C-alpha cells in the first residue's frame, strides 16, 4: 500500500492513520512544497519526500531513514537561469528527519562524502531555443575533461551517406543522398570514440557509422515505400553490393500486402517463412531445416490471442489459413478430450494427429484441465495442498471456485526428442495474483512442489521445495529471506530435510545502499566490496581478491572499459596476477598483457598468459595469439606461445583454423585450441540454420539439433564416442548421456524405470527412447539428470545447486560448497563449509583456463557460472541457449536474437569485449542493476520473460529469476505483473517481449520524469510517481504501473513505425506531439480494465488536449476496428 500526502491536501483517513500508527513520527519542512509517499511494509514503512520550488520543479528527493544507520539519503537538483536541468548532485547521507536540507550543506556534504569536488553530473546546451545537449559531464573529477559529446549535423560532402533502391529484392547502389536530406547525430564518448547516426525525415535510421582507427564501419538500413525495413547491410558488405555478399552477410525481409513480414533471410541461412491468419496472428513458421523435413512450427491462440498449442506439423493447405481466423477454445467436457487429449478444439486449420508432434500446451483462467483423461493418473500429485506458513490460493467468493482468471494456470511441456514424455505444471495464485504454489511432474517419474510466502510488498520471504523420484524419500529444501528496513536483502537461509538451518549469506550495505560486506556460511568468512564515485565496482576482498582500474592505470579508460585488473587468492600467498587491457575504437579487446608479482623473486620463473586478438569488420576473430603453460618438468613451469591461430571464414561461418604455434601443452587438463592436424580446405560445416554440424579438425564427426536449434547429439570419430542431450520444449536440458556406438542396444520408453540396489545406495535408471534423425546404436556409459537444481549422476543424487554454490553428500550428510566470484560472476574459488580451498580457477579474457590452478576437476561450473563440457576435450561452455567455445571466442550456432545486433557477427561473444560485458540470453524488455546479486557484484542486465518454471519476471543470463534487493527491479516486476493481469496490458507486454527490438527500462533519477526514447530504445520510469493527467474524478494522479504502460505504448508506437512526432498542441514552451494521442489511448484502455477513472485530458487546464467524451466514455481520436474481408475498417468511436 502506498499513501501519498501533498502539502495542503491531507485527507481525513490519512490523518486517522497517522494518529493510530505506531511508526516513528518525522517532519517535513512546511516552508516548502512537498509530496510525501509512504510505502507500507510488514512492519513500518519507507518514506520518500519530494520538495518542489515555486515553479513546481523538483529540487530535493529525501528518502527518510534509507541508510542502514538511519540517515536520510538526499538528492539535490539545480536548474539554470532559464529553467533547464543544470547540476544533478549524487545522493548523500544526511542526519535528518525527512526535512529539507539547505543546498550549501548538501554541496559540502557531497564533496566530503565522495572525496571528490565534482560529485554531480551536468549537461551543457547549444545556444539555440532547441535546448539540445552538446556535452554530458558525468560525476568525478577524473572525467572533468572527458564528457560525452554530441554534434547535430546534416549529411553532405563531409558526411556522405550511400543511397540504395530496391530492384526486386536486390538493393542497388545509386550514389549518395542529396546534401542536407538526412539529419546526422555525431557522438563522441569519453575516450574519443566516434559514431554517427543518419536519419531521414520519417525518423528512419538510414546509416549507423562507427569509426575505428580512421576506418568507417557502416551498417545500412533499406526501406520500401511503405516504411518497412527490407534489408540491412552490415559493415562487411561493400558499398556496391554483390549477390554473394547479400547471401553471406545481409538481413533481408519480405512483406505481404498487409505489411506483415512473411519471409526473412538471416546471414548464411535459408529463408524463414511465416504464415498469418486473417486476424494477423502468426500461426506457422518454417526454417530451413524444418523445410528439409517437411515440417512447420505451429502456434494456435485463443480468442484473447494467448498461445495455447505449439508443436510441429505437416500442413496441407496454407492458403486457407491466410483467409480465415485460426482460433482455439478449451472445453474439458468433450467426449474425446479435444485434439490429442489437450481439451482444445480449433477452427481455421486442419492438423493430422498422426503427423503432429505437440511441444507445449497452455491452460488459463481455471483448473478444469486437471480432469482431462490423459492427466487423470497424474493429477493427484498436481492438486493444491495447503501448506502451513505459506500463501493461500484465491477462491472466488460468489461460487467458491478456485480462480486463476486472466492468468496462466498450467502447462504441458513435451520432451522434444521423445514421443511419450512430458512435464506437467500447475500454478496457483493468491488474491494479489502472486504464485503461492506450483506443482509439476519431472522427467524421472517423480514430482516437484514449490510453496511461496511473500512480504506485504511482494518480496519473497520463504520458498519451500519438495522433490521426489521413484524409490527414494522426498527431498525437502526451505529457503528463508530477510530484509532490512529499506527492503534490501539481508540474509538467505537454507534448510535441507531435517538438517540444521544454514545461513548461506548475510549482507551489509553502505549508506548509499550498495553491498559492502557479505558473510558466507554462518559468517565463517567475509567478502568486502568497493566502488568509485560512479558506482563502478573497483575491488573485492576476501578469500579471492580483485582490484579493477578504469582511469587510474598507465592506459586510462574513461568510458567504462576496465584498463587493468589485478587479482589473487589467499592461499597463493604474495602472488598478484595482473592483466592490462587494450581496446580498439569499437571497444573490442585487442590485447591482454599478463604480468605477475611474486615475492619469491625466482629469476627462472617468468609466467606469461598474454593474448592478442584481431577481428574482421563483423567482429569475427581472424587472429589469436595465446601464451600459456606448455609443460611441467621436475616441478619447473615452462611458458610458450601455445596458440597462434589464423581463422578463415565463409561469411560469418568459420571455415578453417590454422595453428602456427610450435608448442602444445602436454600436462593433464591442458587448455588450448585442439587441432588434430586435419589438412583439408574446409574443417567446419553448417546446416541451413547456421548451426555447426561438423568440425573435422576437432574430430567432431556429427552434430544433430532439435527444432530449437539446441544440440542433441554429438559423435566423435575417435573410438565412436557420443554425447547425447535431451530437452523439454522450453529448451531446458533434462538429461546428458555419455556413451559409445555399438551394434546393439536396448531402449526403454520414458514411462518405464529400472531400479537397482547396491551396498551403498538405491539408484534408478530411466533411459530415454531417443528419436535421432540418424538412429545410432548407443551404449550408455554415464548419465546426468537435471531436475531443476537437483542433479543425479548415474541415477544417484549427486548435488543440489544453490545460487552461491552447491551441496554434495558424504555418507548421507550434506556438505556445503561456496563459490567465490569475481566482478563478472565467474567462479574463481570453491571452498567448503570447513573453509578448505577445493578449487582455484584463473581465466583468460574469453573464458579459457590458465594452466595454473587447483582442483580443476572438482566441479565444472566455471566461467559465467556456466558448465564447462570437458569430455572428449570438447571444452564448450553450456550457456543454455547456445554452446560457447572459449578457445576461439565464439559460439557455434546463430544468435537467436541476432537481429538486435546487425553490425555484429551472430557468432561473436559479448561484442568482443568480454572484460566489460557478460553474455545475455536476451529478450526485449531489459533493466540494469548495479548491485550484489547472490554473490555477484556486476552491472547486470536482466531481461523480462519466463523462467523454466513458467514464472514471469526479470531473469539473469542463466534464466534465473531476480531475487535480490533492488527496489526498482522489484517495483518494475510488480508493475509488469499488474499490467499483464488485464487483456490489453497482456497484449502490450507480450508485443514488446516478442519483438526482435530491445527496450531498456531505467529508473528515473534526479529531476527525470517518466519518458520514452523517440527511437524506442529505452524507457525512464519512476515507480514512486503518481503524477498523471486529469481524470473523470477530478484527480491528476494514477498508479505508477499505468504510467509505465503509457511509456510502453510509446515504444510500441515507435516499433510499429506509426509514431507521429508532428505537433498536436503547445503547452507553454513545450511541444506536445500527436504520438501522445496513441499513448493516452492505450493508457485509458489500461485504466478501464483495472476499474480506474479514465484520463480526460493530456494536460490540466488545456481543453485542446481533451481525449474523450466523459459522458459516453468514447475516444475523440480512435474508433473500434471491425474486420471485413482482408481489411480492418474503423466504425464507431472507441468505447472504454
């Protein structure tokens, strides 16, 4: 609950609350205008007071008692003489009671606290009425001469831009654009790196130019007459485009008469076809490999456009789909239980069940699907079961029916490579639409049950997990989370079965709310974290130590790149390892020079792990020189050039690697590029989807992929070795098998199981009856099964994964092991609960392993926390969506989101800057957190989507839901959940999530208010803001989630290429674009479905901004659309 008090407008209920409340009383400064927002917690509240000057401008933000020691956190804003933003002072802790602080005191306190006289950021403007920013100076004296500069130009002889026209589907160069036809924005970052954006009069991006060492790297965008993007030419394509360059590098799109994309061709791949129904629903897609097999991927939706059935099929009549509406409906009472027992029937498409493979089934609104015959023998373990101390499900009071109206209530995920297996999941919600219980089957024949309890504000308080498999007792985990008075994560506790509860971690924060100290495992040891004035992590101290340098090294970087990194481990006494980094003008890593300080001063000891990198224009590595440990003789370590690689490409696809180095490491567990001296002209081979299917130099004879482009079968030419993977339709890996080819085999269906008894334990084996494209007889030597965080090896419980480490078992007793991570979340040290060092790992920049370390085989979750597959010297990291080869710094399959990064190779890793970036699985709505996330201190990008359990929220690169204490992420998650609870909000959120574009949502800071980038790249949102236009009740407030929806509508408008930047009206000196008509239309749709008063005007006091007829709730600008034939016809005014 939030309570807002405005000066001179205090309502009686609020007065009663203040009289009855036992919360501490504090005061505002009554000589100033203010708004106070109180957020109620389980006990007490958080308070934020915003002070405004006489012109209504925000001057101070005071978060009362925010700091751990109870100090207020105050942010001060200054304006210049004509009212523009001037100085944004960094937040500073002040002893206070929520009152206004004099500017002179704040300025002095800021300089003292940060030990820097430039504790603010400030823009400088051009001398024109446009008030465009020329330079943006960030905080810190070190950056005083290194602003981000912007110049506003026009194309011409100094800034030429090539122009293309389409002849059929082929772009043809036709000279440069006429002078002055395009606007050009030149940006110079803090290190002097230059980039340009060229846009036409419709605000279409025509050219993105980056400059590296005087050479232009141009990405060109070509549109048709309707404004549809038809072709993108990346930097490797020459100005006069050839057909071969188009096939190898370009992105190409085709549209139907309704401007729907019906075909796209990605670089080096076969076309992808898309088929829509009459209501513009995407029903069918087909990539090159599916076309080879005669398959289509189908998605059927219900009347609310929610996906209900997904799978693979053979379609006979595609033309009829485009001329009708394809709609599915659920009816659990059908005699034959609907299509393939799902409970769904559909119209507009004909599917043959014998030629259809279901992948996913979704259920909404109710739980009647549990009575379907196909689920009857499993539903007993999926039914709701009340658990003490946890949330209760919502029951509709009028008919006592359990309700999940408007929400996902269940799913069925089929095993992709198995005809019989599926994972069934049921979700139960409380009255606040929060998941309080989740039950599911697992692929081992058992069940999973998760119970959740939340704080008043929706933060996770307790999580109870039960896991079962046949012939084994139920395993139970309980996680307990605690928070401080400002809702920062304070501790995480873990209890396994009947064992004593363990404190996994305890957090202490500094006065700015940054993680300061983390205690591990009942405070056996601690880690400390250090930051600079820009909140960039500068150091970690503990069992693993690390120092990061930005501007304070011999080669300073001002744009955020790390220029030097030192690190060490406690038990490697007096050894300080160091990398000094060099970058090119595109921020790509070009050199990492290694040095080492050793107190022993052994003159014969000269370690070297230096690496040099060279790239082509697409960012494909073409040269790699790597030094490292070559051999160990009588305890003496010898270092040589172990890799000198030259890489040749066909387009972006690697064709051949030549290694000119004279040394190969010969010690056990060595890491380098393994080349078995294959001498052919082509070593690497790809399928029509751009997936690597053969690597002869590494003796990888064959790789097969499933319909999600995930590898499910690898065979090696030596000894017939095989690795086989099994996945659910969500892409979650369920099983891994190691084996060899044989002439005979025994297979079992998934539903059967064998159990075996031994002297020490009972184990179970459930073989998967794999449907491999080319059936191979297969003798299994080892299996690994994954049930969420529970791992079995050869049918025996092996370990339980935790965010901070893992649990193993010795004589049936749990042993906790903890990761000591670096600034990126790479696992550097593993220690057990007795403080014993078990593993030490040192990394090359792209994730390769040093020759020095300790316990390399103890566990394989290493770089980025990802599993390193060392079997058969494969040395690939499993990043979930793709496998990554750190020896050559690239993935072996296409980036599924490559259309977000046109200028970069679809196989490149982290934009070739692995020092400052971490890999993202990627999605379209993202936010960045600078904080501690379960032991990982990074600037982390989280994407909005669903985790493996179907829960929506912000996910990290491993697909884990954010569980940290960042209030903005929690608020943003809550707001998106609230929006998704309505039909219009669900459609809005899903439209953005499913787009190939990306929007980043950031917190409004300083005097910033809610805003959306006119290019659709970012949203600024204030979760505490309730400011809105006037509504029918005479108020000018709105819930913050409605404000977020308003800005999301702007981004949707931009992405749909319907954003109208022309002037609607002028308020004072502010121009209001016509695009606000659409955003407020969507806002009123959201208000309507949430029972809120409709917004009547864009701005109070300006009748020219009226939006609707309040008497009839009809829009003044939008009409109801009715489908007639192939056209949508506007009819009567839209009624909210």
